[in-house]
C-alpha cells in the first residue's frame, strides 16, 4: 500500500482531539451524497420528460416531410419509389395538409386539416391504434358522411362528441349562382385523439386523404410525403440528402426542426437544474476543505515530523488530497446508489401523480447511465479541487517551526 494512502486512512480512522472536525467530515460525506442523489433523480426526470414528449410528437408527425414548391407535390408515387430506395428510409406515405374552419352546433373555430391514407404502413395518430384509424377514416358508403378524427381539445371547443356532425370550410372557392363561395363539406366525428400536447389536441383534425384532396382542390397532387426512418436522430442529415437528390423545387422539414423550441427549452431546463443542484455538492466540498484545513492545524506536529524524517512536500500534498477524495468518493458512491435506487423505485411504482396540466399522469423517469457517469465525475472533480488549498498549506509548513510550536 502506498505510504500516502496508508497515512490518509489512519487520519480518517483515528480518534480526533476535536470531535467537531470528525463531525464536519461526516456531514461532508452526506452533503455530497445528497447533492449527487438529487442530481441523479432530477436529471432522470428531465430525461424522462424529454423522451415522453418525443414519443408523443413522433406518434403524430413523420420523421421527415418532403414537399414541393408552389403548394403541391406532383407525381407522389414516383417520389415515393425514389425515397423507399434510399438507405435508412423505413416507410413513406402521402398527405394533404391545410388550414380550414370547422363549424358545429356548439361553436366554430380554425384548425389544421390533415388528410392521410389510413392503410399506410406507418401512419399513426397518438392515442389511436391503427385498426381504429382504418375504421374511423374508411371511405364512406353511398349516402354516408365521411369520418373525421378531432383533437380532444378541439372537439371540446366545438362542443361535439363522437357521432356529431361538423362542417369543414376550406380556403378553396367554387363558383355558385350567387358568386364565389368557399368549399364546405359535412363530416361525422368518428374518433377523438389525445396526445397531451395542446398545440396538436386543440388545432388538428384528420380525414381520409381523398376527402382532403377534394376539399382542398388538390387534384392529382398532394401537399407532401411523410417519411419514417430507422434512426430518428438522423432526420436532419437524411433530409439534406433527400433535398440534394430531388433538386430544385423540393424542400424538406424534419421533426426536430418543427419542435425545436420545445426541445431547446427542455435542454435549457436540464442544464439549469444541473448547475443549480451542483451547488449542493459545492457546499459539501467547502465542508471538505474546512475539515482538511482544521486537520492540518491539528496535525501540524505530525506533518513536521514526517517532513523531518524525509517526507517530501509532494507526499504531504498527496496525503490530504487522498483524504479529501476518500470523503468525496464515499459521498459520490452513496449518492449514486441512492439516486439509482430511487429512480428504479419510481419507474417500477409510479406513486407520484401529476395534475391534469401536465401531458403525463405520473412522474416520467428515464435513467441514462451517461448522465449518471457525468454527475459522478463532476462530483469527484469538485471534491478534488476542494482539497488543493488545504493540501498546499500542509506542504508549505516549516518542519522546524512545526515541531517547536506544534
């Protein structure tokens, strides 16, 4: 065993003349542990919230959108063939998208109409299974009204429930005996969806792509093609490659661009919580520095004797750095173990219920080991820097003066 590690261990285990120093050391261990545990749990909750939002958004949006300049995409079948040959593309589906006005007996409001092909391989609506989508948006029989799926908040705003009728007014105009009038078509509410995201639940509705095409006057064109890919985080690079392959007249958007503000805010909150809770570890590190400074004052004679016997100043510095790092390591291990255990408990037993203002009903927890590693290393780094000043002070002692007055 190295000499400095042996002496540091003896100092930690020895009965101190001043019990107050030992108390500060114990409090330092628990202070570091508390800070690390709080960091692990809070960062896991923030990661869980980010993952939950991402899952909900990807349940409503394709990973990449390919659209044409001038309000439509010609030859969608040919474009889909080209896309599906590209590496990384899992599935594609055409869609029609536009702004409409919905009117019902209970109210009136604007919305975004999305026409989809319910038989598409990867078409999905958050909160509605694929079989239900196919039933609710199937092509109606002769004389029957086509179906429409509304966001839960939008349906509440219009005052409609499943089975009610709504009128959809498009910005396209048609010629009538009294002049130009907007196209209006009646739909029956066949389903509701709830994603937990108000900007979708309060302003989005789905109909069959053929109905949307007629209402918007698209003819053979579509608004764009939704693309689902194997790696959702490669959406930006794949979008650039698609835009380069298709050339001028086409443009792409990906799910990260469309929700950039939300995910930027979540990352900012995560970074802010990391900095704020790191202050708890910093306070505990000051306690480590205080206990080491008082230990140096108590062990002045012992340090001087060691230096008189040939111990180098570097060895003396290492003794106190190792002693402080042992305290920091103990606190970090206890904190990480406690934080991981608490996160595992909350994942298995979601006992914390959240109010309806949040999109999730229970506390979202996702433990990422990369975050745990960063927290542990940050804790040890803070504890290391807190040992430097006391260690330098110990190594600068004059052995003669220390023996004489120690």
